[in-house]
C-alpha cells in the first residue's frame, strides 16, 4: 500500500470513530456554541466600559475560534493515543507499514476537517447573534489556512500530552491544564493592556497568540497577518515533528 493509501485508510477509520462518539461530536460543535451565546449574546461587549469584554464584538472573533482550535485537537489526539495504548493497538500498528508520522498526519487531517466545519459554524453564529462585523477582503482566504495550521500545531502538542499521560483521564486533565491558561492569556479574550508588563513575554511565547493576532488582522482590524502565519507555520512543523516522535510504537 502506498503512503497515500495508508494515511487515507487511517484517516477514514479515525473519522468514523469520531462520528460514533456522540459526546465528542457534542463538545466539538455545541460547547463553543454555548460560549458564543453566553458571552456574545447574553453578556455582550461594553466598548466604553473597561475591563473584560471592553472591546468591540469583532475583537473577540479569534477567541471564539480559539476555543475549538485549541481544546479539540489537544483532547482528541491525546485521548486517541491513550485509547490505542490501553487497547494494545500500537503493538498491532507496529506490524504494519504505517509509521508514527503517518498515523499522526492522518489524525491531524481528520481534525482539520472537523474543526474547520466547527469554526465555520462558530463564525456564522458570532456574526448572527453579536454586533460583530467581518472585514470582507481577499485576506479572508487566509483564514482557513490559519485554522488548519493551528489545528496541526495543537494536534502535535496533543500527541505529546497523550504520550506523557498515563490514562485517558490524565490526558483530559493535562489538556485542560494547558489549554485554559493559553485560551485566556494569548490575546484572545484578555487584551494585553489588562496584563502586567512583566507577563507580556509569556504572551508572545504562546503559539495561540499568533493565531489570535493573525485572525484578528484578517477579520477585525485589517492589519498585517503574513508574519503571524509564518511563525505559526514554523511552530506547527516543530510540534508535529515532536508529536510524531512521541507517538508510542510499542509498550
């Protein structure tokens, strides 16, 4: 079987596994919807207020997208590795031509498709239930690229967490421990002006920051975004390489 055949076969199996897990489908598509309804439609932004949600509604589009771009790949890839390890499936895979990098690439492609659809749903809902407006320009074509690259990056990180954690519960705990600080401290919902100056280098070190900056430039303020995409792509390549190395081969 060719490399393309191996990857596509594993990707089809991963996609079918996802659709059979109703809980996974619910949290991937509807948990972010709940957040949009609560914070976008009920709490609303207060541009003249100050503090949290003091920016125009469009400023927070990257934050809503980041919820699914960040949480879903971390938990899904990490949990998949834990399930494979618990079921002894890596030993079986070791007898096939499928490499660790191909396994991770197949699951990354599935996550890109799933999260791409969820991101489109979230973006449409934000525009429908909030006062957010979208800048219509050729740069919008780069928005799916940002989503795909960020998903790939966090799939790599999820693989690392899955390899390090000793159980599925451990994966969920580890992914939440990593994702929650990143979500709120990466120029998504909390503006840099609300953070102490000494903490700003940590914000710049977060991969999610470059996703937020780039997508905000495309959707909200019309700024430059190519540099952020370049940094995000380089980080994604590193995380995928490390994640592929971390995927267990045998136990």
